[in-house]
C-alpha cells in the first residue's frame, strides 16, 4: 500500500536519510520512531511526494511518486509537522479550499467536507475562524485537511505534539477510528511519527525505528514487547547500538 524503496536525502554533506526501505500493508498502523534529527520528517516528506529524494523512490497505492505523481499525491493524506492552516479562514472554507487543491470534483466537495468535519468532530465549529480555535481543535483541522480527499493512506507527522492529555487521547482515538474500516469504506493505512511511546503501544501494530537516517528496527510491536520488554528500552538499545557501531567504525 505504501512502500519506501531505498529513499535517501542528502543536504550538503549530511545524509539525512540513508537508503531507507519498508513496506506498509493496507490497513496497517505503523509507528515511525527515532530520536530528534533522525530523519523522520524528511522521510515522510519524500514518501508523500513533497520533497524529491536524492535517491530511491516511494510507491503509494500503485503509483510511483516520480512516474505518477498526481495519482500518488491523490492516494495520500499528509499532516505535516507544522500543519498548513490559514488562521483567517473558517474551518469549512479552508476544507473546501483544500478539497479543490486535491481536485475533488466540484459536485462532491460539499459531501467530502461534511464527511471530514464529521469524522474529525468538527461539525460544531465548522463556521469558526481557524486562528480562534484551541490547539487541539486546530490539530483536528490538520487531520481533516489530510482526509478530505478520502485518501487510502495517511502520513501523520507527530499528530499529538503540544496537546494536553485530554486532547492527546481524543486525537489518538480519532487516528484509531480512521484506521478501522467503516461503512464499507476501507480502513486507512497509517504511518505516524511520534516521540510518545505509549502512543505507539496504544495504536500501532508495527514499529519502524530510524537512527541517524538509517532504519534500525522494523518489527511488529507484539514481537518487540514479547517477554515483557519495554518499548522505551527497545528504543534506547536501538539508538545506542548504532552510536556504538559508529564509534567503532571511526
Ligand atoms: N532543509 C534542510 N536543510 C538542511 N538540513 C536539513 C533540512 N531539513 C532537515 N535537515 C536535517 O536533516 C536531519 C533530519 O531532520 P528531520 O527533520 O527529518 O528529523 P526528525 O527525525 O523529523 O526530527 P524531530 O524528531 O526533531 O522532528 C537533521 O539533521 C536536520 O537538521
Ligand atoms: Mg520531525
């Protein structure tokens, strides 16, 4: 459903993402982890076709981001680290605008916006100006703009960052709902980055961990935490092992 094939990104001398490959199957919810600066955002931007890779490619659905960029973009909803919200627009006006950007046919826009509002619990604030909403509600608008064109794949970059515990629980619940099939709509395939490990345990089936641009773990959560291992320790070990290896190489 979504595949990274040898994705690399070079910024000058820095290899921010180094030959990262993985496959996410339809309906899977994958937690994309790694320390600050590991390359999560860079990978997600390449996966969604917003940043050209230096090497490698990505496939969304059946569409390669280079060969069929429009189809690939249409198949993915992306919540960037800083959601692209226009504070002076009202919620439904903004979602209509995003739907048009994604080429949702004119006669389907109203239904598409209503569906996104409803799924994200925004129906009551649809006429409110985005800049006047609380952070939690603005984040819901961020999720709504990612789903308005009904993409089968969602890529969410730290969807709960900066939210209070109640809002975190609500956004997490929303993601879990989006990941579940509903009314004959297929489940969304979700890749989400986070630093909150309990979040991964609450909603993800699989963990992909990157460190210094390289993939170091790609396993089902159940396997990682078998024998009562804590995800925190898995994370610490995976990021330390790599640092040790680099020291040994130097
Ligand atoms: N436009 C850019 N120009 C130069 N270097 C960049 C650019 N964007 C990212 N980097 C560098 O690439 C590396 C990976 O950054 P990235 O934002 O992908 O990490 P991240 O895993 O998302 O980190 P965080 O957890 O802090 O969000 C970092 O060293 C960062 O400084
Ligand atoms: Mg990031």
